[in-house]
C-alpha cells in the first residue's frame, strides 16, 4: 500500500543518517520484500541484523 511504501522510505532515509550503525533489529512484516530498499544505502556494513516477524522472500535472500 502507499502508506507502507511511505513508511519503508522513512525508515530507509533515517537509517542513512546513522553513519556508525552496526547492529539493527527489524521487527515487522512490512519489511518483507523491502530489505534492499531499506539497507542498500547504509554507510557501512552491519555486523548484526536481526529480523523478527519478517518473512523473507527470495529477493531479500539474494540481497543479503
């Protein structure tokens, strides 16, 4: 939905503003299928990523 897309964009935009982010815990089914959009612009690689209640789709697994 449009509301979900706006939420995904908001999360991605704010994560980009955290240059020293190393650990991230995402807890929502809304992130399923959107991991590339959320994580692709991080300034440094994550050391830890925890996905709670995220049903990963093949595109998510390929990106990871």
